[in-house]
């Protein structure tokens, strides 16, 4: 809860900081009294123009005015934090002197030491502190506010005396009016029976009374008005001084100049001794304070908050140093960033060694780079950074970034696969959609370029394939068509006539290929004759196929005996030498018992020898 | 000269026995030749010549010793056509067994001597059939 | 006169002298007792005289002629060996008659019978003429043996321990018989009879006594001078007294005194003078001794004809066959039992064979071929087995037929051969006898198996081949029988021969070609098996057997030829074996 309060306040301060930001080297602005008045005016309903910022410590996201900010990923914050991390530690003699002055001022204004003299001494130290650059003339502002307050107090005394005189006059006017009212006699009473007439008579009597008191009433009113004006003037001058002082305190608080806030609150108590420490701020600011702290906004609250902030920063720095020692850079960076967000100007932060800040800077830069890479969906770089960060920082949680990276990679790959399939099947619509999806998810996916290049080039390929198909069909080069069938199938998917032709060719080639495979299997068993016969049968059907011819020629050599025997038988059969032809067929059958050619030959010749069978 | 009671076989008998033995062997050999080859006087068929050009052998009569392989065809009037394996070789020949030998129970695996004539178109016809 | 001149005989090595320089003369009409301790060479001397053993040196002369040059005729010499020379299953008369028929030719039946009666009367066996030899006593067998030798009336009779094992009375009778045989009387000529004996009791009944000691003749002279020569009181002390000196000393001494004692054969006075010292019986007369006149034998002595001997032998063999109950029973058992063994395996006949078809695809053909091979191997095994079984059984029968045929009666045959029986007649009679058996056995086997099992093929041819294979084995075993020394030995060899028939036939396991080429001609079983299968040539059985068997089948004619050659060879060997003397 306290953390929530702290961060809410921090977020608010942080977000408001751009408006009030005071870089160390920038001159101090003019007291932003009107601005503060404007800022605190309830008529301007929005806090800095928007809703009250809400911080969710779980996600470290601040929700404000419909936008989400990661508290650790805000460019402005990044820039300032980075500048801080690069800045050298403020451990010079001047810095030490400045801090010493501030400590002295606070010490003199401490309640236990508070006297008129200490106040004056403290007041005298303010301009000295303002001489240092780091102070940004804020001590001067404080000094002016104190002086104005003292001047306002003098003016209000004179107005009080004038009001006393007017008060006496008022009293006299009031006595005169009273007497006048009582002395007047009224006319005879109205007739009691007529109500209308009674009411008419009452009205007439009142009118007469009023006319008689009018001069005294008018004077009384004037006196009261003057008293009031003087009162207002008195209050107004004191109030104005208080408001101006409070505005300065609020400004310093928003500027996270907690040391100056403490100095200011101490001076405030010393100047405005009526005990009224209630801050006269706008409704929105009041609401914020109420919601954040649960207390009405007072100087004391601001004092407490400033002390709290200082303590928090101190603890944050301690935590940072410890985490740094443990090499838990992520946590250390966070702690440092939180401390920085709260108490940027506090000496605990300003005196951090530069080397330590450098480590955090490097980690932070990489973290920001990782966030950016994920933002721009450069997952390759993101993965690289994740690896580097996990090496550098022990406590760096790689799960979230890696999950994001892997998810993106997977989904992108899925879309690419779908795109590839769509390309193969010719579904252009799906192809484009999926490519787009893949690109959106991971624009710099290396596979994307490759596939899309291939796909895009496919369109060219398809046309070429169709041309090639036509050419090969005209040449009757079915073997080539078969060898590139995938390409042609894909290309002719949209052309039914070509598909028909292609199908016919492929069917024929299938027969040949089947025969070739069969022959191959038979050949593996050592049955060269059987293999040759298988191919021979196919050859008789398709004599033009080169591969078939080639294999047939090879097998003719391997099954030379059988082929020669068969050829001889056929030749003798042609010469009508039945006996010897039959003998050769029988021999062929003996060489290859399953030979259909031999069996056919035997059957034919047997029929010739014994026609009656 | 030995006494009658202690006489032994005269060497002439040994010689006679040896001669008889050789005579028996010779006789057996001649008998074997005659009996084992019933067509002793016929020429064995020159199978390579037949396979190369049967017409050149047309009209000649030869002998072959075969093992019956397969019956290729059968006609009750013409005869039976068999494929036969030539003994001692890897050749297979078709032989037509005329109808007059129909009573012979020719089965696969049986061994025969054929007296064959190379007929028209190189068809081998059996003129005589004897079992081995 | 029988004259021995320096007979020496060694057993094997030159130092193993069985007879050492024996010289002696034995006149006709002379009975000489040859005595000596056991193993001194008495029987050996007789065998040398008979011609059974050939001396390494010396010679035997008869009537001045060297028997080496011109041996005695069978009818001139009689030799009664130690062993029985008569068949147990014949009776006495049959034995004598058979001997007459075998040794004496030209006798008609009545003369022959008469002669037999005479001989029986001479030897004193008339009363037991019809008694079988088996039941004769020892003495009776000796008489019979003498009777058998007497059928041819030999002029030289050699008796080897004819009195051994006899009682005193029987011995006495035999000696008297010998005495009688030696002396000429009636139509009987004087004989020279040499009788080897262990008994010294009847030496006085002998004309001379020849004493052998360790193969040396140490005394040959009158029995009455024996005691004087050896300085004995009693004849029974002779053998123990021989131990006093070595055989060589005795021999040397005899050499010194031999002439005197031999001269005593012609100088009766010296004999009488010597006899005065010790009375000696049978002192020769005072005349100078001269050989008594020997009535010459009738010039005509016919040796029986070959055919007569053959018929006699055959007839005798059949007679013995039918009288031998055991042998007859065995033959009947084999005749009827073996065929039954064969038909057991094919009682239901031979299974038919499903043939291979020539059509169908390759796979179907392969399956058919496999089934056909299985079927045909079964059938082929059955058929081939049955055929070979018949053949083997018949070879076993043949072996049984002939193994002991000659070897079992070899001694008798040698005796008979010595007495003039022709080996050819003998072998032929065996052949004919066995042929009858073989024919009956084989034909019955063929017919029985063919009828019961319905064996296919020509029954006549099958019978013929079985006859031939049985005949071949019979003939070969007959040859073995004639070559071997004993019946047991012959049986053993024949059984081994039968045992080798099956493995070497190639019917069960094919022999390597080289071995088969060498052994097959001699294995009758192969030829019988092959020839039998050839009779089934026209049947499928022949095909399957031929296809399954790794042993090639030979043609029928060749099988017959080879078996005939076996028969001829066997008979030839049997004849040659029979011709060879084998007295041991």
C-alpha cells in the first residue's frame, strides 16, 4: 500500500516533472505562483490535463489518461536516467560544501533548535547555498518566499487596526437602526373580518417601517462592506503570502527537491506560526493527496512525504549497491531507477560511483534495446539481446522476452508454411494473407525473405513450366515430362486440357515405370531373363522411351544367353524351321521357365506340328 | 614232381584262370556294349548342327538317349509331341512319338533311346523307342 | 618192398626236423609196428610214405622205383588216418559200397555187393553192417576204416594209430587183422603193412618194430631183439629208457648196429642165437631169408569212371542230405521262411505311382515334382528294397548251401581223393547237388513273392536271375569251402562275403565310381538286384528306381553273364581247391 502510494506519487511527480523539470544546468524558473494557482484551481478539473494517474505495481504500468506507460520504459525517463547514469558522481569539494550548507540550514530549522536567531541564520545561509550550480537558485526562491511572507505579515497588522475602527462604527449604525425601527407607530389595526383587507393593511405598515429605517440600513451595509473588504484585504495579503509559499513548496515537492521541501516546510512553520499548515491547493491535487495518502494535504504531509522520499531513496541506493554486488543487474537497475524517479537530486544518488552507474547504464541500454526490438518485432536482435542480458545479469528473466520471441517465431513460421502450401496449391489469396500475417508478426524473419522470394518467383516459374510442357508434348518427349512431372502438374493445375494430356502421358509412363521397377526387382533376384522379358513386353508397347531402351539394352547383355536363344528361335520360326525353332524355344524356356515369350512360341509351333490338339 | 597226395595246383591252371578271367571281362564288356546301346550302329544326333540348321539333316536317321521332360501336345491320330533332355547335355529337343507307340506309357523323368528321323521342317520323329 | 632212403622232413625252419635221415626197408608180407613217444614223427613218417608230406631230402621207393617219379596208384596204397573217414549218416554197408563204387571200377552190382560182404566179413563187421557209422564204437570205426581201405586191396597199407583208444581185446583183434592183412592168404596178396601205434603190448605180433625218437629212427628190427637192443626187461620200459640218451646218440648207435639188425632179417641163426638169450617169437626160418612170393595182383584194375564216381558221390550226398534232419529242417526253413520275410513288406502289393503332369505353371510343376519325388522315393525304396532283400536272402541261402560243403568233409574227401576219387567228380557232384537246392530255393522265392506281392515283370526272368545270383553265391562259397582249412573258417568267410554284398552293391548307397568300378564285378548281389529290376523295365517301378538310385542299372544280359562268370569262377576255384591237397 505504501509502495502503491509512493509510486502513485512518484508517477504523478514523474509525469508532472516535464513541466517542472529543472535540469541542474538550467537556470531556475520564476516562482510559478500563477502556474501553481492554475494548477491548484479546481475549475481546471483535470490533473495536468488528464485523469489521475494510476500505477499498477504488478505490471509496473501507469495508466493515465487512457495510455499505458511502463514505468521503466518511458522515453523521457529513459533520457533523464541515462543522463544521470552517464554523469559523474558529485563528490567534488563544491558538492560537499553545498550539502554541508543544506544540512546546516536544516539543522538550524530543526524544531529543537528553532529560535528567531536560528531562523535568521538559516535565512542567511539560503543565498549562500543558492550560489552553487546544483542548487538551481532554489534556495533563492525559498528566501524570497520567506521574505514575502514576512512583508505580508506587516501589512496585515495595519488592516487589522482599520477594521477595529470600522467595527465601532458598525456597532453605532446598528443601534441607530434598531431605535428607528422601534419608535415608529403603526396605523390602526386592520378590520379583522376581511382577510384581504388585513393583508393589505399589513403590507402597508411594513412598507412604512422600511422607509423610515432605510438611511441607517444603508450605512450599516457600507460599514460592514468596508470591514469585510479590509478583512479580505488582510486575509488576502497573508493568504497570498501563504499560498505563494505553499505553491513554492508544492513546486519543490513536484520537482522532487525534497531537501528544499524540508527547508521550505521548516521555514513555513517558522514564518506562519498560526498552526495552519493546510495546503490551499486545487481540488484535483487535494483529491490526489487524499486518495494517495488518505490525509488532507498539509505542509506536514509534504514534510513527511519528503522525509519518506529521502529515506526511500537512501534504502533504494543501499539495495542497489547490494544487488549490484550480487550481479543482479535487472533488480539493481530497477531499484536505482525507482530511487532516481523519486529522489533524483538527493545526495545519495548524486554521489553514486560512476562505474556502478555505468554497469546499470549498459544493462539498461540493452534492456531498452530489447524492449525496442520487441516493439519493432526484430526478434532476432531481441533474442541476441536476451542472451547477452542473461549472461550479464543473473536475475534477468528471459522467460517473458523469449516467450514473446518464440511465439512470434512459431506463429510466423506457421503462417509461412501455410503460405508455402498455398503457393504450391496455387491459392493466391491465402498465400498473400499468410505472407502478410507472417510479415506482421515478424517482419525481419530471415525465412520470410527466402520463401517469399521463392514464391514470388513461382509465378514466373509456372509460365515457363507450361511452355516447357507444350514443347515436350509436341516432341513426344514423355520421359522428360515424367521426370519433371511435379512441375508440370503444378503448372497445369489451372488448365484442364493440359491436365488431360499430362494425365495420359503420365499414365503411359506409369506403365513403363512399373515395368522398369518390376524388372529391377526381378533383376535383383538374379533373374536377368525375367527382367529382360518384363522390359521387352513394355518395349513392344512403348518403343520410344529412352530409359526403357537403355535398361533393355543393359539387360540384353546380362541375359545374353536367353535373349540370343529367343531371337534364334524367332528367326528360325520365321524361316519355318519348326523343329529347330521349337528346340530353341524349349531351350529358352529352360533358361527361364517363366518365360511367356518362350511359352507362346512353343504353343504356336506345337499347334503347327499337331494342329488337332 | 610232387606225390599225388600232396599235389598242388599246377601253374597252368593259374594261367588258365587268368585267361578265363580276361575272357569273362571281355565277354562282359562286349555284351555290355551290345546290350547297353541297342542302336549301336546308328550315329548320335549332332544336336548343335540340328539346332543351327535342321534342314541340312533332313531325312537322316540318328539315335538319341534322352530323359522325357514334358508332353507338349497329343493327337490320337498323329501321336505325341514331347520335349526331351539329351543325356549328358543341356539341350532340349522336341520329339514326335508317332501314334503306333501310343501303347507306351511315356512319363516325365523316364529315360529312353530313340531312333529318330529328321523329318520335314526339322521335326524329329521317333522310329523306335526303347527304354534305357 | 618199401624202402625209405634218408628221409628228412622239417616243419618250417631248417632246425625244426620232424624226420631226420630215416632209412628203412619194409618187405612185402610184412607187418611193422612204428612206435615211439608222442611227437616223435610216427604219423609224419606215414604221411611221407603216403606222399601226403614231401620230405626235404630222401626218397621213398617201392619195388625199387622212386615214388617221386612214379607214385603208387590209388588202389595200390591204402592209408588209414587217425580221423574218421566215413560219413556218420551212412551205415557200414553203404560206406563200403560207396567206397567200392568210388575206388573200384568195372564192378557190377552183384559183384560189388559180394565184395562188400567179403570185406565186412574180413574186418568182422558183418553183424553190424546196417548200423550207421555214427553209432559205431571206436574199434568198429577202425575196422570200418580198414575195410574202406581194403576195397581196393592195396599192397601197401599204412595205418595210423588204428588201435588207439581201444580196449585190449579190440586192440588185439585189430592187430590180428593187420597181421592177417599183411600175410598173403587166399586171393589176397601179401601186403606191407605199417602200423603206427602207441601200444607196446602186441609188438610181438609184428614182423618188425621201428622205433622213432625225436624224428630219428633208432631201431628197426625184430620185436624180439628190441629188449636186447635197448637193454630192457619189458617192452613197456622202452619209452622211459629212451630218455637215457639223446636222440642223436641213439641214432648214432643205430647207425652202427643197423646193418647187423637188418641182416638179422635174413640170418635166422643169428636170430635164433639171439633168441636163446631171450626167446623171441616169430623167429624166421633157418633158410636165408628171402622175400616171400607175392602173388601178383590181377593186371586189370579199373578205376571207376568219372561219371560213376560222380553218380556215386551225388547219390551219397542226397542220401546224407535227407538223413541229416537238422540240415533238412534248416533248408526247409530257409526255403519257406525267407520268402515269407519278403512278402511281409509288400503284403498288399506295390503302390501305384501318380505320374507327373507336363502342364501347369512353374510353381505347380515344382510342387508336383516335389510330391512325385517323395512318392517315387518311397516306392522306389520299397521296390528296390524288396528286390535286394530277395537277393540278399538268396545269397545268404547260397552261403549256407555251400560254405561247409567241402570244408565240412574235407578230410574224408582228401582220403577219398587219395584213394582215387576224382576232384572233378567230386566238385561236379557238389555242383549238381547245390544246383538243385539253388534252383528250388530261387524259383520258389521268385514265384512266391511274385504271386503274393504281385510283383510286376517276367517271372521267368526273375526266377532266372535269382537262380543265377543264388548260384553265383553258392559257387563262390563252394570255392571258398574248398580253399579254407576248416568248415568254421569257411562259414565265417562266406558270412562276411554275404555281409559285404549289400553295402558294396550300391543299391542302398552309391559307391564312388572308382571303387564301384573295381568292386562291382565281384558283388553278385548287385547283378542280381540290377537284373531283377531289369525284368520290371516296362513298368513305372523301374523308372522310379532308376531315377532315385544313384547306382546305374545294368542290362539283364550283362547281369546274367556276370553271374554266370561268378558261377564258373566259383566252380573253378572249387575244383582247384579240391585238387589241392589239404590233409591238415
